[in-house]
C-alpha cells in the first residue's frame, strides 16, 4: 500500500538466490572474481555493442562518477531543472568532478529539447566562462515520461555537434525499455549516448547499479576514479551477482513490465475519479496526479504511502515490481470514496 517510491519494494527472489549462491565459497576480491568478469559479455549481448562495465552500489555514485569522467572541473553539464543530479544528489556531481557546473534547463514533462540546450550553449573558448562539456538526460524522466529513440538521437546529434559528452541517468532504464518496446541499443549508443548509469536497485535488486561505457576509450581511467571515490567494493561479486541475475532470463524487463502495468492501472482508475487529473503522461512506472487537499488527507488516513510533489496538491505515485493489483485497486477505491465525501461536503 506504499506508493512513495519504487525504493520501498523488496528484493526479487531470483536476486536473493544469486547473492546466496555467490556466498558459497571464497572469491578473488575487487572485481577479479568470475561473476564480475562475466558481466561485460552479458551487457555487450544486451546492448549489441562492446562495452566497459563498472558495478557500483548506488545511483548517486553511478551518476556522479560517470559525469566526472566526461567533464573537467571547468566544464558545464547541461541537465533538466528537475533532474536527479540537480535536485537529489547533494552536490555529488560537482564534488566528484572537482567543480563542474550544472546548468539546469526547463522542459515540458521532464524532457529536454535540443533547441533549449542550444540556446544556452555559450562561452566555448572564453576563459571567463565554464566550458560546455556534457549533456545529461534521465530515462525515464523525473516526470515519469520517456524519451523516444528519435528524441534521444536528436539530443545525441546536438551533443556531437558541440562536442559534449552524452550521459543518461538510467535509474529506471528498464521501465523505459519496457515502456517503449525498443531495444536497449536504440535509446543508448545508437542514439549517441556515451555512458549510461544503469539502474537495478529500483527494479528488484538489493543495491546494485552499473556505469556502462559504450566507448571503451572513455573508460580508460574510470577504474582509478571509482577506487579513489571509495566505490570499488572488495567483495564485488555480491554486486555483480545481483546484476547478472537481474539481466539473465530478462528478469529486469519482466519486473519493469509489471511495474509499468500497475502504474497504467492506477492512472486509468484515478483518471475516472471526479476531482482528479493526471499532471504528466503515464509512460513508465510513475503517476503524477492532482487532487484536493481533503482527498490527500483521506488517502493518508487510510494508510497509503506517497509523496507530495511540489507546492500544489499533487501526489507522485510509483509502482514497483512487487506492487499488488489489489493495492492499486484499494488506492483507487479510497480516492473515489474521499472524492465523493469532498463533493458532498
């Protein structure tokens, strides 16, 4: 009954089993174990491209270290004003890049448009200005929407034209692939993305993310950067086992499809409740809905978990791999009941 975040979900049984299996004896530390060594081939198969893969434990580490690898201390990173790197990373991208500046930009429904970025690209070669260095987008976005392959490709073309490194925050990348029904390659390297923060924790892992480089030359120094930042785990096999289980047999896509389906069910039910309206298109596993203050109070009193979003009476509701249809239906029923009370009052 908690829709506050997909982080409230548990761990997929398959991943718990993989962690237990990885615990059945000694293994070489610091990523030299056999499980970690298998990861690059597994990721390469999924992305249809040679990759360099670096497991880390948190999305903050994945984003901050990936961007630090693309950006000098005097660089500018262009991102959406609501992006996680701008609002929820406690300055980590700036810290790990030794001072790069986040240039935040507006965009409808959480998405950046090439023209918006182009209007802010300035200062190249001028010693008084930060230098354009990187572009970062979130897929799925902080508004729960998805960039199509063509939209990513248009941003990729802009990045190449202006020699910007192109980073994708893929904390919910599985939900995007499932929602778009496309190949992982179509919305990453084929569209110009240089490095992906590949998320798993929100979609059934215990604590596992990966920084995926599609150009191995860009990854040449990343191992040192990860170690220096304190994110090279000695018992790396327990991170890698999660990622291997997550990707094997398409668990990542099965989990994401379920979460997306539960969000769609929730959105459809709420759209039919008087006094509610959807704020953004529902394309992944997040629902943003506007409703009255009294309805919000009633839902909270009924025991549902959620986050208020912004200053308006808007809720962000997030479905996960283990969200139950019964919980979705109960939320809709509660909203309908409190809407009727509000209307009669």
